[in-house]
């Protein structure tokens, strides 16, 4: 068995959640005044800004690589979910406490205690590990019955008296309009689309904050491709020399760590089945790099054969190492072959084929990048939250600049002498381009500390010298250094700093 998780993570998580709540990032379980319902959370003012930045980052990366954004309904008739397989097979394996009768997801009980991925374990292995490692009920410390229970995760409802369900992911509703895409994109493959929107799962025992919510936001990219074009993918040529942290199935079995190899090597060694799929793995990795997740905290894990969905030709996950939960799944990349379009063609009696130039009819294959936006938000908070070991009570959120909830804070040094009025003018100059906070309450030192807790990269202080020469004091969150910058040059300077075009010491006037 892998190394057991100690109390250090639990202590950090408790501290992190207190910080997240107190600074207006995430509140819950929601609704708090009624005792809360596990698996549901609300984003406060700071958290919503951070989540917006994460989702805009995702949009930017997908759009720059040729995927187009869509939006589809969150409720569909059950015939759709029958066709997709969700209605009958979308289940989790649970165990029941013999004392309090609490229901818990078996694989997660193991993963919360050990640094392993237990999703691919057989029912017998799950029960054996729970018994051998003496894993008890998190609520009452009782023992579990030695039996696996299956719970369907669909959230059911009715529409006009007919059975329907809330979507458990955005993928299925992305496949259904294929005929529309095909017409819109002039009957040419490949077609790349993505959605960012709400999904719902009746999770058995969500206890990992927003990492396992019952309501969550997903971002999924889907590439519809001619199966014959999977290995003639032009974009592959530009990325084949890029090194990625692959963790193969064999390395997992032998207890070895992941290794960095090039995308080209992964394809050559047949770790990855096609060049187009390899490009999708690289693109998924780029999403997390662009979000600012440190490279050393990312690995790409190959699904074991007994873990992989029956229709999947390839399946790898992006995992991120968190301070609170260790290695955590963040994203799945799947080669779904032609399973989805064939299933919906069969159930809907609608032709979902494409036509090659030679007249051959085909069902396009689907390459999928599927992840949530709540998980990277939590990951950023987990990784970049910092409590000073030198100064009591001093905490900072050193999130990458382009993802900071608030871009810049504007502070008049005093509430008099015309400084607030001038500070308001500076604020109005920046508001069309940046998320700006204005605050004139408390000492300037206390305001600086608050801005660091919210992750704000730069603070602008309007003082008496500002009235004389039209300059302000610009303060860096990370170095705490200060320089003078002309008000007329402030937006340009901030833009260059946030895009790392200049160093802070070079930015002064």
C-alpha cells in the first residue's frame, strides 16, 4: 500500500478553508443558515472573480487552438441518457457503515487515506483494502459492511410530466447537435467545439470541498475527426518535441514516479494511440500551465486497462499535487472513438454521419478534453495560499498575476486634502481595462495586507506628491518594493508588468 496520509494535510485543509471563507472566495456548504447541504457551495465576491479568470483562461486557450464555444440546456429527456448509457451504468461503488448506516464512496475512502488511485480497483480489492487497513466511518468510526452498493449518480426530475435528468456532464449535450456543426462548418472535418457550464451528480459522500460537488461547472472540449486523419494531424508536428510528465500504467504498477518524455517518444512507443490524441493531451496540459499551475506539480496519468471505459481507445488524466489532498485528478482526456454518435444515431433514428471527399460515409471519432473549473480554482487557492512563518497573522495569496481576482487596488493615503478625489480619477482611468478595487479605510499598511490576502498584484497609493507632480506610488505584492509611476503611464506600466514584459525595478518613471 502507498504511503499513508498524515495529519499535516488535515491541519492545512482546515486552515485553508478558514482563509477561503474569511476572504470571500468560497462559502458553504450552502445554504449555511439552514445547516448546509453537502456538495453545494457559493462563490463570494473574490471567489467569483477568480473563477471568472479561470474560465476566461480556458476560453482563451481553446479558442486560440481552433475550438468554438457553445451553450446547451442542462435538462434533457431520459431517452438521451438511456442512449448515452448514463441512465443504467452511471454509478459509484459505495459501502455502508454498520453503526450509523452512512453511505460512502469506497474508492475515495481509500484515496483519502493513501496516495493511490483506487478507481480501477475491483469490488473485492476495495473491500479487502478497507478491511486490511482498518478504514472506518468518517462520521462515527464504525466499521463498514463487507458489501459494495451501487448508486446511480443521475439527478432526476420531470418536464411536462415526462422523466428527465439534469446533465451529469456537458459532453453528451455537445454531441447531440452534430448535424448542425457539420452544416455550419461547411461539411468539413475536423470540428472543434467546447462548453463551459453547470453539471450535476448525486455524489454519495462529497467531503473534499468543491473538488467533489454535487453541482459544479465543467469545461469540455470535443474534437470531431475522421478516424483516418488521426495520424495525419498537422498540429502534431509543432508539439512533438515538447516534454510532458507522463506516468504510464507500467510505472504505476511498479511503484515508480512519472518521467518526462517528449510527445513524439510517447507516440513512437505506442503509449499514445494517435498523433491527434497526443495533441489533445498536450493541449489539456497547456490549460493547466496557462492557469499558472507549477510544472513540478503536474503529471499525466495513464488509465489502467481495468479502469478505462469499454469504448475508449485511449484515456489519460491530468493530476495536480495539492497540499491538502495530494495528487488529485483534474482533467480527463479520452479517445471516445465513434461510440457516442453511433449510440445517438441508433436511439434518435437520425443520421449522424459525415461524408468524405470520395463519398464514403463515416461516423467521426470524438477526442475529448474534460475537466471542471471548480477544481483548478481550488488548486490555485491550495497552492498559492501562504502563511508567513515570520510575521504572525500575515497571509498572502500569490496567485499568478493574470489570474488574480483583483488586478490593482487604488488607495488614497488620507481621506482629506483632495486625495480621495484624485484617487477616484485614477480608478476611472483603469476601470475600462482592469478589475479595480478602491479602499480608503484604515491605515495604509493594513490596506496593503488586505490586498495581499486577496492576491492583488499591485497597489496604487495616491499621496500629496501625486498632486504636485502627477505620480503615484506603485507597490508590488510579491517583493513589497515601491516605485513612483506617472499617472498618465500607469495603465501601460501595469500591462507590461502583468505580462512580464518588464521587471518591477525597471517600471519607475
